[in-house]
């Protein structure tokens, strides 16, 4: 079992990412709207930050998706599906993917699983 973390930097590809996740069997996932720290720090150094949001600040918005997957091959298949859909993940900074092994997990459907 692995935890898959996907950061989506370009919101216009949100649907493509959701469909690619669905195509590898992800039925449950958590999504969070987040902000890229580098963009937030550079914008929040001014006195009037509370009054104005610059374009740079808005471009720092990130969609964070967390889901459980069974194996590493599913992560590779997810990336392959994005490429096949025409999402230029190799040419542009559209997503970032991190895979973390889980030593144990529990769900009502699958019960307790430990390595």
C-alpha cells in the first residue's frame, strides 16, 4: 500500500488529473486547495498584503490530492494516462507526484493491512 500525493499547479488540468486517477482505480481521495510557499512568501512581504492579491499570489494556488494506491505501477500508469491525454507533464510544471510507502492501513472495505 502506498500514499500518493499529487500537487496540481495548473488548475486547467484538474479534470484530466481526476480522470487519470479514476482510470487507475482511485475511488477515494482527499483534495485540498493549498498555496505554494515560495509564492506566498514573496507576496506577503508588503504592508498592504491584506488589501490586494497580485496575479503572482493567485498563480501560487495549488490543488493537493492524497489517495491510497496498491502499488508503484499504478503511479506510473497514472503518469502515462496523463501523457496519453495530451497533458504536457514532461514539458511544463503542471504536476508533482510523491509516493510514500504505508506500513499499515485500515478501511471498512479492506480491513487492516500491515506490511
